[in-house]
């Protein structure tokens, strides 16, 4: 199935958690794309891709949040960007429509109904925009939605207080719009994916790969290519924003830590620490308020060469969490628009470049494999345009 791409003039990102650190940075980025694109456009991995889509700067944002203050207040509160980066567009940024999140005490069925209604309301405000849902909610506790076989079972049995993401994901599926899961939360359960296939929409995720894990994939792929044996890898994340504070709950941190840890063995093809009979890949997250969104990541890597001679590498990343994440959200939304228009449905493992735990069958593992998959996927999207009415733009 393919859709007529000429009927869409812009992209509409519908974000759950729109006033969070990433969401508010995204709002400022979208405004900059309109008025000063050189501040954002050169940093996008999709810059120049899909010329048959709407222009890169034609992006709108709307969504939901539990916070009731203005978007510019959210930008100030999170402290990611200085006022000089967004103040000239403050009025425009504050006009972004952010609806109240469904009441926490409402049933899953009621929440899904509200979200479907909200999606219809928001998309009606942007009739020429192609909507994409992006999940930016905080990490939740451990949940196992795969025990449910159908969407009706999720609606009946999953507690939205424990797992609010699922109400948004089901609402997006029922409204027929593509889904990006930027969180570590497992919305990509069998029942939801089945509904997505029925609705002919693509689903991408899980857990956006922004800083430390991105470099870990690059380095581990290089070690594998060079046949250097990784003996141990210690990773520490120091993060002072709301995400860091949320991850001090061991149950909420468990999914993210597992995603950060598992990928190394997958890339290398052997368990790190095998000579010791126990895992020697350690990942820790610590909340440290002075860092704010400017997180710091330390990696100590022990590796062996010929004659089993030990060597080591130290990596210190002083990154900015939301500055790294917001452009990836823009990239993924554009990818999903192209995939939706080309008729792709269900999970999209080929987008593993963007995620710590890519979902779907046989996702690419090493850095080079991930880049190769992106090239193939881009070509597949472009080839489908030939079959759309009117051909390429």
C-alpha cells in the first residue's frame, strides 16, 4: 500500500511529554528551522534525504503533558537552551498546542478514547500535515505487556498509572498514525504491533541512542573489526535533569540499563567478562543535580591484543542530553513519514542506528551494519515514490 504524498505539505509531530526537556528543546528547534534553519538543519541525519517529501523546515508540533505552564516556561525550567536561542520566537513557541494528559485515575479505555479524540482534534488544526506520534514519556517500571494477546486485553488489564505510554500508543494506532518510541518502555508488544499492521502504520523504537551508547556502538564495532578482545567495560552516567532523577528508581532504571548493557555482547559476539565467569560490562546511572541536562559519561575499556597483552582506553563525554536527542526525534519523524507514504507497516528494525534496543526481527547490530541498513531503507522509500500517482516531485 502506498499513499499520495502530494496531499501533505508538512509534518506534524504529536509528542507525549511535549513539555519535557526533549520536547521543549524540540519546540525551539522547530521554530529555528523556520526562522534560522542553519542552527538546526546541518545537524540532522535526514538533511537532504527524501526530496519528494515536504520541505525539511515544514514541521509543526503539538501533544500532551501533565505540566500546565507555557512551553517557554518549560524551556526556562529545563535550562537546556539560553534565552538567546529562542526568545525572539517566544510568542510562536507558546502557541504550540499542548493538551492536558488524560487523568491518571481514568481507565485505560477512557484514556485511549481521549487520546484518539485529541489526535483528531489536533490533526484537524493541521489538515495538510502528516502526523507522527512520538513517545517522550519518562522511563516507567518493569512491565510485560506481551502477556496480552490482543489490544482489547491491554485495554482491559493494563494499569495506565503504571504504564501510561500504552494509552498513547494504542490511541495512535487506532487513529492510524505512525509511532516512534523514544523511551525504553516496551510499547512494541505483540498486540500493539498486530494492530499497527492492520492499520498499515510503521512502528520504530526502542530507547533513543543519543550519547554514550552511540559512541559505545561505534567503538565496539571498531574493536570487533580489528579483532581486539574486550575484557571489560565500565560505564558511568552522571545526569542532573528530570530523566536522571526518575532513573534513581531501580525499577524504572532497569529497562534502560538492560538496553545499555545487552548491546555490547550483541556487537562483539561474545559475553564481556567470559574469562571471569561473570559479566564485566558494568553500567551505572547517577543523579547529580549540578549537571542538569549537561550530562557526563565516563567509560573505562579494558582490551587485549596478541599474547593477551592488556591495553585500556578512557572516554569522557561531556554531552547535552536534549541537544543530542531533539534532532534525532526530528530525523525519526521524517523517516516515519517517508515509510508511511511508501506503505511500510509494523516494526522497522532497519532504524536500529537510532535506538539502544531496536525492535523487530534481526535489527542491525554493528555501526557499519546500521549505516548500510539506513541506505537500503532510504532507497526502498525513494523507489516506492515511482509508484505513487504523479511520481516524484
